[in-house]
C-alpha cells in the first residue's frame, strides 16, 4: 500500500476514472476494493500496532520478530532505491503525447 501511494501521482488519480470507463475497469475495481477492505486494512492496522507496541523503527520491528529478519529492512531499502532509479529514467525518457519539439 505504501509503495502504491508513493508511486501514484496526481495525474494518475485524475486519469484513473477515464481509463476505468474506457477499458471496462469496473470488473477490476470491485474485487480490488473488496481485497483492500479484507486484507489491506487489517494488515495496515497490524503494522501500526506492532510499531506502536515495540516503539522502534522498521529495522527494530524486524529484529524483534526474529533476529535473522533484520536484513529484510536493508533488502526493502535496496529494492526501493532500485525502483526509484528505474522510474526516474522512465520519467526522463518518456515523451508526453502533447509535447512539442522546437
């Protein structure tokens, strides 16, 4: 959920209803909302509860669950950096449909 909210910008929010209507996205949207309520919300609340109970950051939470999981924080950090680097290159090299070359 956090990665999706980080990756989705305002332009995508404006364009989403149009693309949903154009491509028949209602068939996707209904199961998506159901799964967000059944899985996303409880997992989010569990994440908040663990963080408040242990009073530590992400690495401390993983270490408290099991000492071997401490490296998972670094792996997630590495993956987010690789993803950010890739998306930056895509943003820079993509031509907009209404761009004009002078």
